[in-house]
C-alpha cells in the first residue's frame, strides 16, 4: 500500500457525488433552509437560470448572521469556493478545503456543476489509511472544549457556535458529565420564529432563538476514550455518519475530533516546494496580533529548517472563557517534516506566550528526533 492509499491516484472523479440537491440563485432563504433540513446538508450549490454554478450557500453563514429575513434572496448570501476539476487528487482537495474553509467542493466542467466532494467523502478514505491508524486523537483534537449545560437555552449554543471553530458542542450535566451534543443542524430549525410587534415588541419577521432548553434538542454523544487511534475514530465517524466525536476521560469531555482535524492530516501529505502555513481560529479581537504571531512562527520554522525540511504547518487557536471577560488560549500545531509528522500543543492566558511555548516545544521535539536518529544510525554502523 502506498502512502494515503496512493493519494496521487485518487481523484475528485473517484470521490464525487453526482446526484446533487441544488437551489436557484433567485430562491429565498426559507426554501434553502427547508432543503438543508430535509437532506441534512451544511452547504447547497447555487445555480443561475442557465444551470451555471454561482457559488455555495452555507448554513454556517446563516447561523452567524443575525436577523436574516426568510425572504432574502440566495444570490445575495453566496460564498465562492475554489474551483475543482475531476482530476484534482486527494491532497489537493484537502488543501483547497482548508484554504477556503468550505465543507463541500463543487467539481466543475466549463462552469457546469458535474459533482460535489465533501469532507465526509475524504474522511471515509482516511479511515483505511495505514499510516494514520496509530496516530492518537489526543494529538489532533481540540483540547478543553467549551460545553453547555443541558438546561441552558439554545440561544447560548447559537452564541457559542458563532464564536468557536467547532460546530459540535458537548452538553454536560451539573457534574460536568457528558450527556449529549448539540450542533448547527440541531438549532437551525428553531432560529427563525416570528414575534408580533404589538405583543412582544419585536418587528414582524425578525429572527430570534426561542427559549427552548438544549436538553430537548441535543443528540446522544458518540465518544472515544483518550488515546484512541485516528483510524478507530474515523471508522466510528463513518459508521455513524457523523462529523465529530467527543474524547472523554471519566465521563467528562476533554476534546473534540472533527472532520477538519482529519482534513488537516490529509493536506499535510501533499508534496510542496515550500512550506504551507495555515493559522485558523484567530478571533477578530486577536487579529491585530497576527503579525507578531506570524513572526514567532517564521523564526521557529527557520530554526527547524536547519535540521529538517518542513512542508506543512497548521496552527489552530481556540479561545475559551469568552463570557468571563478573560480569554485562555489553547493552541494545537501539526507540522510535516521531511520524514515525520510532529504534533504539539500549549495553553496560556496570553496568546503570544502560548505561541512561544508551542513553537519551543516543536523545536525541542524536532531536535530530539534528529538526535535519536543519529544515535540509531551510529548503533547500526557499529553492528
């Protein structure tokens, strides 16, 4: 078996779905929501009157906007994903998903939609990849996930989903034990109610989250224990047709593994002439620190490049305790060296310190690995 099942021999045409649900650009939001709910879609391809591809309508976009009228035209809410051809290979597809942030890639021929490739399609391939079976979910998961209490209202879940990178939030009881999960799809049907101006003081048609307890709409959690391999986790996700699993210890959630985490693994296998750097999860309030953060990363990668050649670097930043007035940062890093993948993580109340710590850890790991290889080579020569 070659790497990633011969990833350079697996193409969009092998993975894409050709029977697609689409919507016209002249359609309205209420029609789109109906199709998404009926088919459990996060994104819908949008076509013009001549059947040409216009863009994608994303449920994430809808959830994160307030007070969108149900009569809004679909053409005014589009995102434009990267173009994909039938001959794009597996790693190229994963990289395009990472760059664009979409869950679904449209496969086009002369601007006509011939198929779609989703994160799920890529993850199903990953579930049988030998090289990734022994990687622990602890290395790639989002640590210390924000949770909601089962007695909270769905308005709180909506607010958190707007702020956090994860689209699935663990639900806990008063003892912080995991009792369920809630995601974008679970709360979407409840976000477009109508209150009357005379009775409630709201304007007609304004959207609002009704006062419904999370417990009544959450779903049973699918969990794996800490230390589970990526291979086992992806098989579980594919078998249950879900996009995330919760990592638990003593019945409490300690991490979330999402399809995005797994797409990063696939993208890290792409052969590149220079290092690919991706930073995700940086909030608007922290975005002004991007230059300083990027400088720390570049300095460390230059040091690392003296002993190994990095080709892929992905840093994911999660910000917690948003409602308390303070923010703690959890940083997770994946780096693909010349012959090995490295995973590092850090937690700190200061974003720059957390970045310094995780990059310092990464440098030490690379140097330790090089020393270990040199000692092994010397031992082999003596024998």
